[in-house]
C-alpha cells in the first residue's frame, strides 16, 4: 500500500504545461515530437553556435554536429541498420561519442551506451542481452555515408537503453523512449532553472561518463535542446577541470560530492575559475552538511542543488533546490513537475518504506526481460529498491538501499543514515557503511573510511557518531584504507567490491 505521496504538481517547481493522464500520471503536454525534432529546431535556429567541445580536441557547431551525425545515420543504414534496431556505443567521452549518439537517433535506431570500464566478459554479457545490429567502438568507428535523416520517431518509440550499474547484481537494460528522455530534459531545466541566452549562454562541463544517464540525459541532452554548449572532459582530471571551468566559461556543473570536495580542497583551487558558474548540482552519494555550507560560502553567486535519479527514471527525478540546500542537506528534495514520489508500506512510526516513483520519464520496463516488470512495478509505480521517507513539506529523504539495510540483532540500521553521520566527522574524506557478519547478532555495523589528510583518529570519529546516533547504529568495526572507495561510473560506492577488499580489524567498541 502507498502510505505517503509527494506530488510534483504540488511542489516548488513551475508546473506550466503539466497535465495528468487517465491513470493520474503527470506529464508535460508540450514536448517536441521526438529528440530528433527538438534538436533539429535548435540546429535551424542556431546553426553557427558552438554545440560540442572536447577538451584538447574538436569544437563543433550545431550545423557541423548535425552534418556529421546525419552521415553516421547514412553509414548505419548502409550497413543494414533499420529503424528500431539497437546500436551499441562503446566509446570514451568525446565528440565522437556525441555524433554517434545523435547519428543513431537520426537513423531511427536505439542507442545502447556501453560502460567503457566493463571487463570483456561483462561487455560480452551486455551485448548478448542488447543484441545490437552494429557496435561502434574505438576499433570500429561510426560508419559514414550519405546524409540520412529518418522520419521522426513517435514519442512512444524507444530512443535508448541504459544498463543499470549492477551494484546489487547483474545489470539490466532500462528502456527509455523519446518521450521519457524529453521529459527528463525538461525536468532538469525546469527544476534547476537552467536557461541559455545570448548574453548568458548555457555551457556545461561533462566530467561524468556519457554512457551514464547523468552525463547523457542530465547534461548532454538538456543542454543541446536548450541551444547551449557541451564541454566534454575525456576523463576526470582536477587541474584540467579547474582550467576548463575558467577557460570555457562554464555555467553548469554536475558531479558527485567527492569531486566538489577535491575541487575545493585541492592545492590548485582557484576561486576565479568559478566566476561564471551559476549552477552546481551534486548527487549519487551522501554529502556532508559542512561541504554544502562551504560551497555556498566559497561560491556565493552559485545556486547549488542535490539531485536523485536512476537509470530507470532516465536521470533526474527529484531535486533539492538552492533555498533548501543548507537547511536540509540530507534530503534529495522534491519530485520534478512530471514526477510523483510515494512510500510503499511505510512504517507507522517513522514513515520509512520503499521509495516508488511514477511519471513521464520512468522506464516502461527492462529490455528483453518482461518477467521482471511484474517485480518492479506495483499499481503503475516503479519500485526503486531504495528506502526512504517523505517529510511534511514533501521532501524526500534516502535512508538506504533495501539490500544494504543492516539487521543488527533484529534492529534495522540504515547505512545511509550512518554514512551521513560519518560524512562530516573529523578527518573523514569518504565513508561507506556495510554489514559485518556476526555469529551472535547476525550482522554488526562496519565502516570503511578514507582520510582527508595524513590519518584518521578513529576514537574521535566514533565519538562524533555517538553524539548523533543511537548506540546500536554506531559502527563497531572500522577499517581505514589508503585509496579511494571503489565506485561505479555514476559515483556510487560498489559495496560488494568493498566487502571483498576489506579485512576487518578488531572491533573498536
């Protein structure tokens, strides 16, 4: 039973153009016919404006991007790719990735971005599932042919398949229609307040892999549909990022909290690099309230925001706006205008239950695994596998992944709650909480820490947590590692890898 609902149409974001269908699902009613139609409109209106920049590489105008992509579409068609076929893109960040992605759409095909960090057996498994008609990679660049511009696919047509990160098991292909990707692009621009004008052009720096929904649907697509410029970093490099922020006049940045921490704490930090930055969005991991406060203090002209989304929602679903960023740093905010958030079977006293979502950007199901759809949907709501609560104002709080709840002798300990307490403990740069098997209690609380400097005073960290959480939630096992926590491409900690890599010392309490 859905025990609590926060409706995007009742939140703080503008709801112009949002209606509800016969099933009560909120939708933007004025979206373009397709991603191709939306981009075509921008190309016709601003052909000579800069569209895509690869740091250390090419710079493409909208006209050049469209011409190259249409030739890719022609090459794919000549290679036998038909409308509705899947085409895998296994390329690093860069202009080639973008022209391949747009080219697949122009061919009327379905883009399948592939994680370039996957091991060969993982790639083989993914491709076996996706069954692409063509694979674009570094050894087989996108084919070129006579320019082709397929008829616009309908909003219901598939545009892309984004494979889940696989943090809890084998990855699955979350399907995204043209409508879903257009809706999430509108959600991004509407909730963050992005705009691009001749006097203040929108320019985003992509440091997240484009094969991830955040890089693709959270930055690339909304920026292109807004007529802005996408500046692409091939791989994360802090000095290069700081230089690019300044030299490329970046106005919009998205990154995990750890990147903001390193940007501000790094010896190369230069406040002048952020002079034109207007929006700084973070997500994917808990953020220390002190880091949020520091961001707003060091960058007073920048609007900060905390976002939450997943492959199954095509990217952003909820956003904590700048006005709430400091006072409610542990919240991921309100649902977007065309999104509803619910709590499934919430606890009567705490309100905590599984987070469910519905909206225009939510996937219609996983690719080639229809049997899973009955498991992930309940009465039209997507079951996220995340546990959380909704406060009286409609803000959503993530408490844990359902699979990461620690059962300590019958008491549920939510790892995200403990991680939030650890996030601003003295000397802690990164923290992850996992279960440690125990013969008597079943599981006990363990945490893995990475220091900000030379070391960590474990006793001081435990004292810090004891002042904030109930006794049974305080970690009994603490491991300090010298290298960063293992993360997937979206910045989420790979806890199954962390468990395998960690040797627990004697309990600290």
